């Protein structure tokens, strides 16, 4: 049977282990839910009106008369 030891009297290593066990009770990691600021420049983000292919001159389709 384990004896109850107050947290104040535990060694630093035991307190660290106890705290780590308590932190694993989260269902969702709250750190991943941080929303990135809109003011920060993001090189990877494409502009709103970006079109990857410009079709005005890529193809010549003659129309039958």
C-alpha cells in the first residue's frame, strides 16, 4: 500500500513526475488552438485574386466560319 506524502515534502523529481501525470489529462492540446495574427506577413499565403494559369493567350482556337 502506498503512503500518502504531502506535495511539500516530496522530492523535486517526484513533484515533477506528479505534475506531468496531471498535465496529461487534457483531451485537446490548448497550445495548438492559437490563432495566428492577420498582421503577420506570410510568404506562403497566396494573394486573394491569384490565378495560377493565365488563359488569355495560352491557346489559339480558330473558330469555324
